[in-house]
C-alpha cells in the first residue's frame, strides 16, 4: 500500500511528493485470509518535512499489485486512475 502527500500542483503536474509511507499491506494478516465485510486496521505514519509550506494538501492512497508492482486502479470514485484521494488537509503555520 502507499500513502502519499500531494500539494498543488500534484507530482503529476510537476509539483513535489511531500511525504510518503509505503509498506506491505497488513503483513501480519495476509489478504488471502480476509473475509467479506471484515474491517482491517493498519497504522501508518506520514511525516511532514520541515520545509513544507502552510497550505492545502491531499493525502492519497493506493495499492500495488504484488505481481509486478503496478498500481491497482480504485473501483470508485470513477475517474481516478491509480490512486484514491482520501483526505484534504490544511497545514498551518
């Protein structure tokens, strides 16, 4: 799984990737063991760099395909290709 912090413009528009947390998805409880409607909780830390400027940022999530590492497309909302915009946050002064 990946969790990234994007500003405006996003890295796809030439902006920086401000922070990231990439890790195996629930390593202690493999996805093959999950059942429908089960809730899995996993904690990640997304450190903010000292040079980040105040403003609005977006936290995005995505999952890598374990066979080859390509990003898997989210199933919703429609129109997003290889990540999901999960939260918009404001970094203050």
